[in-house]
C-alpha cells in the first residue's frame, strides 16, 4: 500500500526531507518505522529504536500498534517541538 510520511523538527533535519510517499508492506506504525530504519543511514539514526520519536496517524497521536490503511498520513517527530 502507499502511505504519505511526514517528518518534523529534528527528524526532518536529519533526513533532509519534510516527507515522502512510501510504498510499504507494513500493517502498523511499528512495522513502518522498522522498514524505514532498515534503509540505514540517516533513517536508522533518526528513527532508531530506543530514541524518543512520537508518531501520528492521520493527524492524531498514535501508538506503534496503530493499523495503517491505504493513503493514510503518518508523521514522525521528536517528543518536544517548538511552535
């Protein structure tokens, strides 16, 4: 399925990208995070397990067990962002 992934604050800076369309087999936020980490490089560093990263699914804060659906929007960001 295809999902829209958005990156904010320090995650965006680390990846030099504010977002991308991702073709994924992931069924949950956790699985998508793992797929992105598996890309290596900046993705592995910015989204690493053990690193505090918040996630939202369709603009609602979500935990890693949240189920993905075709065309959904996923956001990754640090726990504290300025405004």
